C-alpha cells in the first residue's frame, strides 16, 4: 500500500517552540515526529510513502533518504507555492502507482487499524473512505456524519455544544479522484469533499476511537512527548 504524507505547511502556531524545522520534523525523544507516523504506517502494511513537501522540505529528504532504514520506499513531491491539501495530494499523484492510496497529515498521529478502512471501502464500493473521530463538542469544529457507512454530512456547523463526530484527517482515496482536482491551491476539506458529495460520488468511512493528537500547538507537542515517555504511544 501507498500513503501520501502531507508535510508542506508552515507550522506557524508551533514556531515559538520549533523554529528551525518543518512542524512534522519537530523532535520527540530524539526522533522527528514524522518518524512515529511513518513507523505506524509501516506497521500496517504501507511500504511506499510519498512525502508532499514545501517549507524546508529538503530536511525531510535528508533524514529519510531512500527510506531503507525505515523499512519503506519513499518518494518526494515538492510544491513551490502552498497548494492546500487537495492541491498537494494532486501534486504528489505522479508517484502514486496503486488504484487506492492513503492520504493523511504528517503533523497528526492517529492509531488506526487501517484494514478496517480497506474493508469498509470494499464493502460499500467507495471512491473515498474517511476516518472520523468522536469529540465532546462538535460546535468547535465542522461535524461529519455517517449513515450506514456512507458520508451524509461534512463540515456542518453546529451552534449548540454537543458530542458528535468530525473529520479525522485520514483518507483512503481512489487514484482516479486526482483527475477531478483542479490545478493550483485547492482544499480537500472545504472544496473537493463537499463537491464530490454534491456530485453523488460514493464517499464513506468509519469512526475510530484510537489515540489521536495534532501537534500544531505547543501544548499538544509537549503532551505527545510525555505520552511517548510514558509508553502511551506504541513504538
């Protein structure tokens, strides 16, 4: 299996504590955060990782090189200007060989049984399978909802604080979808997924309750370090 790791963002919110490198390369117990993500993907059968790079992307390539030391093959797709999530995935598409591939953010760590995503994709004949996660207050986010495994709501705003499910940022995508993404800066979450839903494409997924963290802010970055030290994160 293949995965596109989105690592092209500027990471401005973390700049106060990590200023010398891309956010996914922030050090956790002597290892870049993204190494934990790569290790998790490798554990679940991903053997080809495509790094979608931007800001200081050469630092990623210098560290992972040909991927041999991390038990994966690697490719590097550079974006000269910020392309957004969908634009970055499209830019990395030239290296995608399989009919289906994973796409996820390199600055989030999510423990998932990826085989579940493959099963729901096959059972429901999906063009894209997404991972959703439960939160205590969906009013802070845009709600995403599933009905019998199919995506029936996405990025829907709720004014009333209540528990619900939101996008977890992990996707299993059919390669053919790349052809429908326009050139330039395009958001997967705000533009393409809503558009695909309007077109009646089969999108669906599952709700996962595994460990999740986004190191976009200093508090989360420090919390992940502590979780690694305590053994909360499997290595």
